[in-house]
C-alpha cells in the first residue's frame, strides 16, 4: 500500500488530496491544526497528525511521528493568502509575519524533516506554489506580499531539490481554484486541480532528470521561474 503525507489537509485542496488518495486505496497521513480538522481527516479514513507549521515546537515532533515511514508522496499544502492590495501598497510587519511564517518559514522547517522519508521511497515531494510567484510571468503587482511569499517558496523547492538524492521535489501551481481562498468565481473546481497535480507527482520520479526542482502547472505544463 502506498503512503501519502499531506501537510495542511483539513480543508480545500489539502482535503481533496486526502479524499482522492484514499479513494485510490492509499494510506494517507494528514495534518491539521485543530480538532475540527483532525476529525475531518478521520472521517475520510486518514491518519491524523496535529501540526501547526508556524510553531517550531510543533514541527519538531514530525521526525518521531514519521519514524519508520517511507513516503511515496509528500505535499506541503499549508498556506495563507495575504490581504489583497494594488500597486506598491505598504505592508505591515504583522501581515508580513503572518504570510511568511506559514508560506515560507513553515516550508523551510518541514522540508528537511520530511525529505528523508520521501527519499526512502524514492517518492515525490510537492509544494503548493502559485503562478503568482513566477517573476518571469509577473504581469501585475497586485497582492505583492503573496507573490513574494510564493517566489520564496519556489526558492525553497529548488534548494530542497539540490539536497534530494532519490526523491523528486516539485513546485506546483494548482490553478485558480474554487475554494475558500480562490473564491466562487475561480476557473476550475478543486477535483480537477488535485487530479492534475496528482498526475504531476505520479510522473515525477520516472522523469526525475527534468522534474526535480521544476515548477509545473496542474495540467503538467512546465512554468518558468
């Protein structure tokens, strides 16, 4: 039985990853910050782990909680949106800390702890990024704090890929998805987004030379940094 770890799995895209992998017969370990999220994971048959990626003392427990695991797939899905801004709007320190602690610091704390367990299975380690994090594709400076955080996530993925010897690390743009974060007017539903990203992750180990350290749209097309 294959095993997947979904970090940030209590709702939206993360919960859909859990649902789809479970439906395909995978064993799934999912993390959530609160009891409500943990209950949602249990309802889908996942093994729940309480984890707050913004608290180092919480993240530190991952190593012993995953002891002995070999992860075919690990996904860092934890993330928050920034306040929506236009132009070079001033950013408060509080807002900067809120966004970067979850989107970037969390990824940097989790990656070195989880990567060895993905290496053990020669699996895929996916990080939820965004097309908004691409410098080359930037055609608007709206929500520039969120854009900066996702550009930083892309750098984290590239750094992790250079450490990986057997695992394949990829950044993924889920598309504009109809979730609480994406809103009801978004382009695609969460089922389509997650199914596409699962295909990216499934293909990655077999095409490691071109995929490790890469940035991909949910439909499999490569994106520029």
